[in-house]
């Protein structure tokens, strides 16, 4: 009677076939698990992943398609449309052109533990997701988008949010606005823009009125915040971001408050390509290089998952102001 083959020792160089023997499944099943394909029972997937960990198996690229997860926090409002959705789409297209597989988990806390990944690109990240990402960094490359507090060891691609705020305030001042206001959510990217906004005001010796600089949480509606700014004397509003915030502001100013843009209040927003130019009036915007950011992040991840090195680890890409008709 033929004796069964012994399972490979953990210290030995392992193959897909070794993993199949240890997990007691077919090589095809191993391939489906490592490439995150469906039609595998959860208990089988768990057994294969457990065996892979035991063998410290890191398959060569020629054996399997590299798999990258594109993550956003599950509760982030822009996952379907706006900033996060646009950036995730650019990332997915850029990875596909390089024949790199992509996962877009709806809930990374539940789905990532059962996946065999080569790396992660983090688009948005709250405290809970950052905790998870720090653990993942010990096992695979992680590239962050717009992480302005990244430390020296982290990989990050950012747009120049500081200069975005600077350009917006400088444009208001050049057009004779006396009381430019800033309104955005209370998060690090918006804080960066506010820093730039304040620098331009200081250079022009325009008094910084704290009543005209709002960073608010989700409990404060845009309508109430914009009303507060206008009543405080704002004659111009910078409403940054690429998730239609400026368009909502334009609607509130025009149809809720009965004001004219730009005659009563000037407005600058974030660029939404193909939409900002079609508003009434067409919106002056600050464009963030989302496509270029995605390309740079994918280039980073491609090199890291191919055994290469990346220098510098952090890139900041330029923004540009697009002048239209919403600033008088």
C-alpha cells in the first residue's frame, strides 16, 4: 500500500502543490483562494489560508495574479460618488492596465481577514481603519492617499491641499473681496487647506476673522453653516473638496437664501470635471490631480509588490485654480 506524501516542513521552500497537500485540497482550489475567487466554501478558504500561513508561503507573481485592496472606511459618505469614488475608480483602472487584480471590499473589517493580498491602497481612513492598516503594514505594503501626517516610513501620495487654500484666498483678494470665508468638514485634509487659506490672508494683511473660518462635523448642516457665514459678513466663500460641496453651497445661496453669485457672494469650490463648468454661474474651482495621484500610487504599489524600492516614499502633486464666473 502506497504511503501518503508527507506535508512539507515550514522551513522548506514551498509551492502551490505543497500547500494543496497540506490543506488537503486541489491545486485549483488553492489558486482560487490565493486569487480571491469565489466558489470556495468559507471553511475551505480558511483552511488554505491557515496552511499558507503555516508554510510562510509567498507565491511568485508568475504563479498568481497580484491582488490589491482599495480601502475606504465603511461609513464614509463619498464611497459611491465624489472624492473617494472617483479616486477608487482611477486606482482600479490603473491597476487593471498593469494586470493587477483589485478588491473593493464594502466592509474591510469583515472581508480582508479571508483574503490573500499583496498590498493595500487606503483612500479614506478613520481611527478604526488606521489601526487595522498599521497591523497590515507589518505584512504587506500600504500606500495612503492624502495622508498629511504620514511618518517617514509610510508611503503616501497627496495633492497640495495647502496650496489649494492659498490659491483660493489669493484669488478672492485679487478680485477685491474684503471678507473671504472658509467652510469645510473637520478633517486633516481640510485643515491643510485652511492653513494655506490663512497664509494668503496674512500675506495680504487681511484680518483673520475666526467667525468666517468654519470646520464642522456632520451634525452641522451646510445650510445652517453657510447662513451663519453670510450673516457674519462673508462676501466670498471657499468650499473645498471634490464631492459636490460647492454645488450644494451654490444651491443654498441662490435658492434658499435668495442671493446672487457672484454679485452678492463669490464662490470657489473643488473641481468636479464635466459638472462644475455647467453650473449657473460656471464655478471657479481648484482642481486636484486625482488621476495623477492614482497613477503615482499604483506605480508605487507595482514596485513594492515586485520586490523593488520606492524613493521618495511621499509625493505631493500640484493643484491648479480654474477661473470661471463665480467670483466677481
